[in-house]
């Protein structure tokens, strides 16, 4: 199985579990998506910060609409699985859905980051301290376990 | 002159916030959870400035927490620091489960005003950093010059925009997203909602005494230069929220 990794601006490190989930030596790609940056109000200073981070990561960078480019890049790499760091960003979630539609033969899998806390069930998110009262014990342990 | 030197030094320190894992690891190695707990509320306190690295996943919450725990003898010494990390985890969970809450009022304003009574645009003088309220203008200058603000400065600016200028929190949230290095829709917007009272039990306000308490000499807290803030909380409540019943007891 040939893999390809799509790194986005919420997961810019090589220690992200998405790399461990992929076959060794899998290429990682970042798409400089000006439309998504504009919609997300990503200012010039943040763009520079992201660019500095990408320069250090030494990964492939392409410019355009990620939802359009990624099916092409998956094909160019001969991949049949696209791995993406999981994100709560609706714009990224929407692009993943579009990519899935464009290439139904390719598996698109989201990989969660290392957990901060381990909770037996979904916490009450109505107020922070309701969450914290459930999360505190785990949060104060190494690896949250 | 001392104030100007202090400002320049602070700007330089923040201007050195570079992207990349190497810079992130350097910042992580410098954290002191015990000093953080003691001084984090002060603008010159031992804050970590890790937020841009966490925002972009250059560091994970897990590894930062693990590093903090390894640097103290007892986990409780790192609790305040880890609790602040937990805020990010909390905001991200809301973002995933309730993405509609990022740009919409979670609850009604508890200010005595309807949402429709708030302006939808930032006033030009705030955008220009020329409100005439000295400390507010300094915080706006910091935002533009460094892309970073201490949490208290963020709360002061947010409260000033929403409650003193009666502007919808969404306008301020966009303003911060465009300029902050750690701009995150969940952390940013839900914090604005917390200040506005659309995601809290009451509006957050502050006064000049509070600014003076938590800022150093670099910030102008002279009464003559900050008239609209130089009032008691009781008087501010009357002026900013005239439709509310006065609090008793």
C-alpha cells in the first residue's frame, strides 16, 4: 500500500502520529491554500510563521486549492491511501469530504494527535470547569494515562 | 526613556518568535511551571509564549505537559500551567463537536442589550490604535508590532471593544485572528464570547486599577490618559450596562 501524507497548518511536525501511521519514507505534502487562509483570516505574520516552519520541515509544498490538488498529487505519487492529521477545522473537514468524493478508490484516513487526557466518556463542555473536573486527574499524569 | 527601552526589549523578545520545531523546542526548554503559576497574570510574568507552536501543532499538548511534569517534584506544582494547556484541549473539543458555536452567540448577552444593539464593525479609531485611551492604544500597538498579546491584554482589549464601544464580539474576533501568531478560531472566538457574556454568566469588565496591578511601567496607566477606565466597578457597571439591575450584596 502506497501512502501520502497531507500536512496542514494545524499539525506541522514530524513527530505527529500521522507519520507513524504511514509506511516508512512516505512523502508529506503541504498545500499553500490562499483561499483557505483568506477565509480563516490568516494574516501576513502568521503566514510567515507557517512558512518558516515549513522550511525546516523540508516537505513538498504546492500552491492552490487543497481539495483540487490533492487528488492530482495522490495520483502523481501512485498512492492509494491519503493520511491527514485530524482537525476540527470545518474548512479542512470539508476539503477532506471533497477529496473523498473525487477519488473514491483511495482511502482517506484522519489520524488523531497524541491524546492530552484520557476520559471514560465525552465530557460536559458547557463550561470549562465541568470539563476540568473530569480531566484533571488524567491531565496531571505523564501522557494523560 | 526607560519605558521605551522596555517596550523595545519586549518587542524584540516577541519578534524572535520564529516558526519551526527548533524554535519551539527552545521555548519549551525555557518553561518554568512554578514561576508561571506565581506570575502569569502579570504582563511581565513568566509566561511561556508556546501558544503559536501549540496552535500549529509544532508542539503537542501531550509533550508540553510531559515536559512540565518532568520539571517539577510534585505534579501539583505544574497544575496551573497544565490547566492552561487544558483550556486549549477544551476549546478544540467544542470546535469539533459544536463548530456552529465558533461564529454564533452560544447564549444571549447578559449585558441588558440585544445582539442587534451592538455595532458589527470595529470603530476606525480602534483599528488605527488611536482610541485616546492610552493603555488600550498601547495594547493595540503591541498586537500589530508583535503578533502576540499577554492574556490580560487580550481580555482588556476584548472588553473595551465589546462593552465600552458596544461592538459585536465577532468583529473583534476577526481582528485578533488576522494579527495574532497563535490565532485559533476556537480559543480566540470562544474567549471573546466569554468576555462578551455570550459564553459566560456575566460580562467581563476591568478598570484602570486592574490594569495598573498587572502591568509594568511600560504601560501608561495615568488616570488623565485613561479616563473611561478610571472608575469603580460599580460605577462602570452602571455606565456600561444601564439596563441591568444593580448588583446587591
